[in-house]
């Protein structure tokens, strides 16, 4: 049904999440959003291990993912600024995603339909430029940019084959349903309101993401004489453990750090959605940081829906959107062919 390979590409500030579809097969790839310029390695095993995570951008060699962490000594995620997609490091992460997909056997990558994302607050400013920059790494691809919370919404609205899920789209009398989205990412928490199927622009905005919780956790641990890198703190927010002369349980410290960012996110959530919360059919929660704030939100709004695999929801929604677009193209071609035959 789908002649073109589809790629949903969510290049976050802490991790790259990829969902691809080709010939009715689906693939997932995730890796840390870590990048550094490549260095010369001498050990044959190290060279062999680094090769799958090494890419060339404008003649420069870059390590990505775990190779950047281990061989390059990278201890912090890149891109904690609004214009980071202008960098060669962004292109390196795109190329690394393609290389990893190729390595697991995904066909048709050169001419794929690729959907990428921007924070909600930057969508109107960055959309065209992000498509242009992504095409530098994928010159023959068909590239489309959406806002990140829209990807999360589409993972809920559309089925795995790209068609609307009827019970999520409308009620039993045909009224279009209304949904809010909170997508808790590393650099930004993004908001979206779809009211009766209409995107409400004034409710699309962003605030701080969970990186501030990682920074707060680093301060809490430092006060206890535990020196932890930003990458280690980001991982600890998920695992509640950290390596410091062995593996230490830091669940209480993580809870304290999470409260710091939950307060900021809740303030923005209330400012944007308090007037709408009671009337929407539900509030969709997605993103790698979603579990951190779920309990706080559900206590206030019981119709919160934590999406399955919230960390992958944006990339999954992007891929499903691509499927839907190709279905529309196929239907349009079929309709034109019928007109020609009947004409």
C-alpha cells in the first residue's frame, strides 16, 4: 500500500527517537542525542564499535550516541538553545538516524517521506527552515515539519495504518471531540489544544522541560558530595539510581528534583488549559518526562490519558501522519484515473 518509506524523526535534546515503516514492516531506533567531533582511534575493537555511530558532515567526522559519550567524553546533551538545529551537530544526528535504520535493514531511505518536529512555540518560525536543514542531510527525501505535541496527538488520533480512530475522533452522535496535549520533553514542555478538530493557535506554547529537573538533581547530589554529570542525572530521573562508588538509590532526591520542574510545568499548564480542562474530552500526556508529572496532573484532572510508550509517541505520530498522507495521495491518483477513464 505504501510505496514510500516513512520515517517519524523526533530529535530530542536528550535522545533521538525514530519510528520507520517500509513494506508493512515497522522499525524503532533510539539513541542518546550526544555528538562530538570524531577523534582518531587506534584499537581495532574500538574502531569497529564506533563505526556504526560515526557520520561525516561537510567533510568532518562526528561521533554520535554512546560513542560520543564513551570515546568523546561527552557528558551533556546538545541543543539547549532554540537555534540548535542550525548546527552541524543536528545534521550529524539526522545522518546517524539514517545510518542506524540502514543497518537494521530499512529500505528506501534515500527517497523516504520524513516528518520532523519543532517545539510548539517555535513551529511557525522554524517550520520551513527545519525542513530545509533536514534536507541537507537527506537531499532526496520528502520532508515535512510538524509541532512536537501534534505528533503526540496524531499517535492517539490515527491508527497504526494512518486512518482516524473513530472513537477518538468523534462521539456517538458525530460531534468532533476536543483534546489537549501536554508533551513533556527534555528542553521544552509543549502544549496543544484541538477543539472540535480545530487547532487553537493561542493555546500552542512551550515552557521549560525536564532538563531543569536534571540540573536541580545535580545540585541536590552535589550538596551530598555526589558529583554527577548532566547525562547521568538525566538517566537517574528515569531509573532513580546513579553510579557513585557503586550504584546508589536516589529515589528521594529524584522526587525532590521533580517537584521543582512540576511546579513550573503546572503553572504553565494552568495558565493555558485551566479554562478548557473541564470541557475537553481528555488531556493527552506524552514525552519522556510524562511519568514525572503524571501523578500531579491526574490529581487535578482525572481525565488525563498517559499515552502508551509516551517517550516514542511523537515519532510514532509522525510516522502515522506520513501513512495518512500517502493514503490521501493514493486516493487522489485513483480518483484522477477514474476521471480520465470515464471522460
